[in-house]
C-alpha cells in the first residue's frame, strides 16, 4: 500500500519505454517523490495486478502503449487525481469519463516538440541538397552527378512553407532563423504581424503551396482534417505544385483543416514525413503504423522510403544527471503538499 507520506503512483505504458524515459538516476529521484514499483508496468487495466495497483494509485505515469482510460479503468482507481503522460498527445488515452472526474492531465508535448522540429529541420536541409535523389541515383548507377547537374542544388534563398504555427511549427520556425531561407507561413489563427515576429511571411494556403520549394505540414490528424494520408500526398493541386518541390509531413497530419480551428494544443508527436525531393517522393511513416494501411499510395511506389521517425525524449530525462527537479517531480511534490495541507 502507498505510504502515508508519499502519493501512490503506477507506471502504465509499453515496458520497453520505461528505461528510456526513466533511466536509473531519474527513477531513483522519482522513488523519493512517490511510492512506485518500477517492476510493475501496466499494459492491461483489467489484469489482477493492475487492479490491485490502481486501487491505491493517486498518480498514473503513462507513456506510449498505455491503454485507454475507460470508465471501467477509472472505477478501479478511485483515488486517481493526476495523469502524467511522458509522451505527446493524450488524445488516444483520455476521454470524457476522465475529464468529468476532474483528473489533472499533463503531457510532454511541449518538450517533445523540439526533437521533432530538429528532425524536420534536418529533413528540410537534406531536401534542399537533393540528398535523397542523389543517394538513390548513386545506388543505381554508381556514378556521381556532374557539376552542371547540381549547380542549382542548395538551400540558399529557398522558400520553406510552414503550414500551422503549432508547437512543433513554432519550434521549427525558430530553428529556421539562422538559415538563408525565405520562410512562408499559413495559419488561420495568426495575423501578418505575428507571422513576422515568428520570422515568416503570412500567405494563403494556395499561395504558400504555389510559391514554396519545401512545405512542412503541421495540421493535426483530427476529425476537422477530413482527408486521410494518401489525400495529402496527392492533395496539392497541380496548378499550385512545383514538380521539384518537397512536401514534409512531420506531425500526424493527414490533411489540412476543412474549417479554421485553433489546433495548436492538439499537436501530436507521432511523426511521419512524406515528400518529393527533385520529383522523387520520400515517405517516412508513422512509428505506430508499422503496417501501412491498404490503399496507401506511398506503399510500393518507386523511390519510397518508409521509416518511423524518431520520437522525442521526455524533458525529465534531459535533466536527470543535472540534479534539477523535472516536471514529474514538480507535480508529484505539489500533490504531496496538497495532501498534507488538506
């Protein structure tokens, strides 16, 4: 049973992620803040072991692979007051039963935005160098391109279009500042003055697609973005698309919003990337979608590279060796204080 001095906590995620999110130094600190059994990592809330642990849980520390917090799961955790999600979006994890209970939910979506934006920046720079086309060509021919074939290759003065000033979108805009790009932005909730502060020129979606050499899409995959994965791969109208342009999809963004909606709080860090590099399509698939859906036009197409994009690491791990309290510790400490102050 949890100590009267510390909140009771339970891990709920795929166990493979636990040592990555909570390495030994951080786990030791966590155990000084909460009563938690690191040997118990719940994957199924209906199991007897889970039922026993949930009965005494004040806090759930969740991650990738955590089951949905259904009405039944919440009924088994009568003391639950806080869910700390050591990953990005909580959309698949929570629902109305949790919100109606008044449970506090926190996630690492902001912390994860940086590694996602860094990965996107790397892909943009490689696309500007036409790296993937050259790689595939050299694999086939074993001949390096002649100088005249690469004369126009490079990033100087390229136009990079960012669709969506979300968490990842904004971090990407920050990372693009040192480079000699012309940065374009489309977001229905940003005006021209704010776009300028972000280092970009605000355009309509159609104009952004028409004028950009490289496009990075950050509209989340929610019901308001109706078209699916393949529709975005095909969705840039021919009149608005350059044959040598590159399209990046570095968020779980299957399409564009049908109607304006503030989706900046709904960014997901399951990160696929798709694109065209010098007329060649590049596909980097969602790590959760290891089996590509039937009918996905990326599958089997020449020049397609399907690969799960790397996930970010929770902010706590980044300060684990610096002796600084991380977000999980701050929340647990506040819950501990609340318990003693009544």
